[in-house]
């Protein structure tokens, strides 16, 4: 199912009252695009992801289709974004998140290529 997505739902793009900033990437996409971007952020490490997803599914049905893809996709994109900003600590966080996910799904070739690429830059 495609829904309207923010496209860059990183915690810094959400104000305390719930209003969203940085709206130029709004598009129709899998809800996993925004969910993985938000829930995968380092600022969200302390929350219970499964409880957050349960709360989401009480409002809108959610299938697992696309979850793995967007977990890898957002980790790759955020690694690159934070490398560009020279924020190596956050880039390393997302690099490690991608490496764990790729290992879990046995994507060893992609994992090794990504590791080699990012190690040059980290």
C-alpha cells in the first residue's frame, strides 16, 4: 500500500507539537519509508520499536512487505548524508545498523562492498 510519506521523517524534522518541517520530499511510498527513517534514528534508540509499530497499526494496517528494504535503504542513505556533513559518529551508527541488517538477511556480498566503501570514509 502506498501512503503519503514525509520522505525524510528524521526526528529533527518533527516539532514538539507534532508539526513537520522540511516538506519538500513528500511523496507516495510505503509507510516503511517514514517508519524506518524515524524509528531507526539514533535519538530513538530508547523507545520500544515494536510498541510504536503496534500503536501505528491500531490506526492503519501495516504489512511486513517493504520493511527490510526500507531498513537497509534508510541506513544507506543516512550513512551517506551524515558522511557528507562530516558527522562521523552518526554516520558510523547508520553504517553499523546497515551492516547488522545485511548480516541478518545474509546479504554478504553487499555487506562487504558497503563495509569497504564506508571504511574508506569513516
